C-alpha cells in the first residue's frame, strides 16, 4: 500500500477511516490523528499515527521515513494539532539521529502497523536500531499550554 513511500488509494481510504476512529477517541491514548497545514496548499492535512512513549515523553515516528507529513511538520516549524477525541495543540520537535534508536524500538514494539516498514525486529536490542535511525524521522510531542 506504500509503494515509493506514498500511500496508494487503499492506504488513503484506510487513513481516512482511522482518522475518524481516532477523532472519536475510541482507541488508547497512543493512537492519534496529526493535523498540520499542507506545505504547498496551506490546507489542513490529516494523518492517523501511532505514538511511542519513552521516559514519560510521547513521540511520533515516521514509519515511511521522509514522507509528506514529515515535510509538512518541518514547514510548519513543528506547529500541529493532535486529535484523539478532542484537539490538542502541540509543537513537534525533531529528535537528533543519535537519540532516535530507543524511540524507534519502542514504536515497533507498540505500533504493529509500523513493523513491516522498519527493517529491525522489535525484539532486537536498541543498538540494532542505531543503524537505521537516520532513515526514520522522530518528533517529540510537546503540548502547547492552553491560551498561548
């Protein structure tokens, strides 16, 4: 469904379905819909994603590597909204490559849909993920305080 790191028609239909499910807040906290302005059109784009939790922090991992939502987040300087029932404004801070391995490992442990796209088994030690960390952007989720 993700030939060339872009979703085909089936992947887009699944994404729309999961975005609605996430907006209803029916799944656990780790499942969200990312809303970020498109870098070319400025229209709001939505991507259903699973998050990884490490050390009390939440992270978004791009299972497809460099893809549209990553480019949109960078163009928006990290300003985005996460939906899970209600909307929460967040800032997404890109994690340096040297710090990504543990987050990617946790991601493949907790987000089954990402496993086919990340070429390291979830049972491998963190060191095994260091070799592929540069290929998978990771963003730390920083909540924006209400009223700011």
